[in-house]
């Protein structure tokens, strides 16, 4: 595989074609070697327009979803970022290129260990990884941006409470086959606004609480 040609094709035919035009985001995706983060058995699919299977029924997001997520969050160089779902560490690395510091958590310790080694090899020193259940997080600070890489059946206010005023949360809400990516922004007043971004389907967040069924 010609890696640079495949990378350029991914950027042009998938990511730009899906209206990702932010130059900082495009540079982060271009300069982060996706092929180093993809599982060995799927290395040939590193730049394909598809999710890549991971252990435990999880998946690495498709490149165009990663691009839209990064663009929606509008991460500035001074931003503190939280990522829920480290996975392979690729998106973590992109977030770290854009923001000041990234905290990333995953429920599976082998994902965290593998991502830590890969991020260290890439020289990403502004990342802190931890093994944790996202539903039980107790973090001391708040964040300018939160990237939730799995879906929720309904919006969980616990994630909104982790935002600083003006902070942004990328989240996919719903149940297959109908899910919607949204950008939730915490306004200085304490109110939130919700922007619909696109429809997609992501693996559900483990241990996410399901709403009570409606009974007539």
C-alpha cells in the first residue's frame, strides 16, 4: 500500500467530501499516522471508509466521523479535553494535537495500555490515560470539550455537568438504526443548546443507563 496516496485519498474523498474543511483538523488527521493505531489484522483498512472492529465488540470510528467530531468541537490550543472511549488512541492523538491537554478513559485496560504505548511512540506528552467506567467518573476539573466516542440511548446530564461554561460535548444519541450526532453547548447562563450534526450509528456506551419503557 502506498500510505501517502491512501492518506491523501482518505482526506480528499472521505473527510473533505463530508464537509470537514477546518484546516487545523485536516492537518491533525493528516499528520497523525492512522496506520500505527489500527490493529495489525486490519492494517489494510487503515484508510478505508469504514469502522474497524476491535476487541470486546467495540470499533474504531470511520475517518469521516472522526473528522466531523473534531470539527464540531472547535478545539483551541488552550482547551482541556476529555475523551470517553480511548479505543486505539488515534482520536486521542488528534485531540492532543489540537488542545492543550487530553484526559482519556476507557473501560478496557488493554485498550488503555496499547494506546499509551502508541501515544508515547508518537511523542504525545499532553495526554493522561486511565481505565474507568464512564458512568462512574469523578474528575476534579471541568472541560472545554468532551468527545464521547460511543452512543447513548438518551443524553446523560452527568456529561454536561463536566463542561466548563462555553464547553462543548459531542455525543451520538438514540438506538440503532436511528441515532443522531449532536453538539451540546453549555452556555454561560447554565442553559444548554443542542445542534443536530448528522445521522449515524455507533456502538452503545457500556453500562449506559436505558430509559424506562413507556407504558400506556
